[in-house]
């Protein structure tokens, strides 16, 4: 069996958004599942709109998602000579011709055809004139049909009378999109093209070029678009953000890939997949034919599941990186060891790294810089709780071993000695340690902070 070679070919006229990322993921999975190759091409021929910033962002996004490509990145803008070489070959073998009809001429042809109930298209006026200058058009078949079996949609057939003699080279000498794509895919060895269904109408036209050159035609597949919850085109308010925006929002790349894969692909009722599982199970047979709906709540749930299972040390490194982006001074002063101890306490509730970083605030700040909620201080740090905190601090200071178990034992004994319920001291201690009324378990929090910080915070709270 021929080795599968797929590709992703974005245009750098903007950043890589979630829809393009899903197409890239499916193409990558298609190749990896079959032990094939996955190639990356940047279609940067629109020189006015293409930017280096967008190009870099696309490559960075692919790297962040873990969608590594084989071989060097191909830049379409560097291949104009090769594109024109193929166009000249098509002219020589009689499959293309020069045309000198103006835009106004072609518009008039189309208007006349519409009035006569025919397909509005170029009528082939220059087809057999033997001209030697002008735009270059493909000499398309005048009868029969062009068909293929779409990997997602099934058999698709188009009557050749529905297609006109498309332009291959413009009057300024630049090749058109359909020509350039075919040449690049052929030269890169691409034999399997999986892309968005906005390209469905281009595919029969591109097949005509393959056949005119005598080249093997790739397998094509077209995946439906992603819609917002209102079943309309995905917008920014629904989640149509660039991939790196999701990175900034603290989503894990494997969670993004998992969620995107499930937007149009399935394997039974399974919701969560590792990248290895997706590679093992992926098949175009399981790609849906209907548009998928982007659900931000479901997206957050998937990311939360990955947050819970992630390696705490990895999350600690990522939190330090996020903190450095927000506040370099705070990151320099933060104790990574304390943050690493706090991560397992926060994993079960954090929906994202940004969410976790906010929850980790009390573990990042030093006792002297800890922010206290004024309402919490007024409610729980008062003359009644002050002596209780003072005695608890003294007992903790005297502990030989500062661990969850010894701290739990200490507090149990304290409650018995004072004949009070835990709720009497729980919130005052929590506010003293974190400045907040919500935190992970008290004994886990104390252990993560360590004896020195725990006592320093209680003493500062007493001073309040």
C-alpha cells in the first residue's frame, strides 16, 4: 500500500484559528494513524495580506499543539517559477491557452448566459484562436463529468459543462490558487488531502489540472465547518479565537486537541483521548458529515479533566511561566517548591492554568505581601478568635514534625481541650493563612506553606 502523505496548507493572512487547527489535527492524525508523512505548507502568495507575524504564529501554534510536520516547511511564494513552468507545459500540450478577453467581456458572457437560462461562465471565445499572450486558461473538457469519492462526503460528481475554462495565470503573470495548490501538492508527494468543505467546489477543478498533466489524483476529503451554539458561523464570542489565545487562557494543548478531535470525529461514546489513542483509533470513516457545534462549557470540562490528570511538576513549571508573564518580580520572589506542593491541592478544581494561578495566589505571595479580604478579616479575625489563634500558633511552633498528620492531631487535641467545634477556628485559620474564605484543606495548605510561612501568616493576621 502506498504511504499516506497528507498536508496542512494555511494562508498567513491571519493567525491560526480553531477551525484551521482542527483541520490540521485531522490531517496529522490521518498520516500518523497510517504511519505516513504530514507536511506543512504556508500559502503566502497574497503578498499584501500575508505577514511574517502570522506565519510565525501558525508555526508556533502547530508546535504548541504537538502537530509536528515532516520535512521542511514549504513556502508557496518561493515556487512561482515552478508554477509557471507547469502552466507553460499545459500550453504546449494543448491543455491550456491564452485569452485576451477583458473582465467586461467575460461579465457580458455570463450575463447573456443567465438570460438564456444557461450556466454563467466564460464561453471559450479565445479557446482556438492560437493567441500568444494574455491570461492563460485551462482547456476544460466540454462533456462528461469529473468525479471522485470524498473520504467524508462520499461520491461527488460534477458535470464538466458546469465548469468553465478557469484562469491558471493572471495578466500580471502570477499563477492562480488552484494551479499553485495542485503543483505544490504534486511536488510534495501529497496523495491524501483532508481539508475544510469550503474547498469542495475547488476539488473538481483541481482534478482537471492533475489529469491534464497526467499526474496521479490524490484522495480528497472535506470536513464540515464548526458552528457556534446558535448554529451560525463560529464567531469570537463563541470561541473562534486564535490557537495561541487558548494558550494564553491557560488551556493545555492536549486538551485542545482532544476537544477539537471530538468536533466531528467519534469513537463510540468515548470523550477523552490521549494523543496516542487518537493516532491508534483515527479513521476518516468516523468523521461526521454535518457541522459541529463549539461548546465552550464542554471545552472547559475537557480541559479540567486534563488539569486533574496532569503531572504536578509540569503544571508548576507552567504556572511559573504564566506568573513570569504577568509579574516578573513576583515570579522571581516566588518559591517554586511551595507552588509545586500547592498544585495537587488545586488540580481538582482548576479549569485552566489561569484559574489555577488565581487560586495559587496565597501560595505565591510571601506572608508580608499577602492580600487579605477586608470583609473576611472583619468577620473572622476578631477579639474572640485572637487568643485561639495565638495558642494554636504556639502549639504548631512546638511541633517536632510539621506534617498533615501531626497538624490534624494537634488541632483535634486543641478542640478537645477548648471544648469547641472545628468550625469555630476553621475560617479564622483559613483567612489568616490565605487572606480568603476559600482554600484547599487547611492541613494540606499548612503543609504546602511550611512551618515558617504558616506561623508568619498567623502572626500577621493577629496584628490585623
